[in-house]
C-alpha cells in the first residue's frame, strides 16, 4: 500500500506465499527463493527489489537456516506422498546445507 501525493491510498502489490505463517518475514522470502532456478534470475531480482531492504546483520545465516527448513519440508512432503525417487537428491541437498551451517 502506498499513498499518492494527494493523500489517496493505493494498492501497489499483493504477495501471497502459500503456507505463509506469522513470524520472521525472511522465512517467506527464503522459501520463495528456494524454488527459483537460475533461469528465474529476473523474477528473483524482482521479488527482492519489490520486497525492500533486508538489512539485518544475521540475514545470510538466517536465510541459510530457512532454506534448510524449506528443503526438509520438501523432503517430508515427497516421503509422505510416496515419491521415494525424489528423496535421494534432496537428501544430498540437506546434507550439504547442514554441513554449510555447521
């Protein structure tokens, strides 16, 4: 929401992340970024630009932890629906992320 020069409120955008929860906004950003691929660079840049400043001293570490949480959530979902062939690459991703955070 923004206010025009004449004082009129104007809706300027809507962000709707499925399963967004109350809490740290970086979690929603990290989860959205998790699903972007290199070919989505323009979209990723647009999301970050539209979101605004993410000035926090612990931003990178926090985003890495939230990325790990998104990866684990995806692993659990695939396991729950029985898509076992998808678990191996996600398991490697979890191991890599955990080693990075250690």
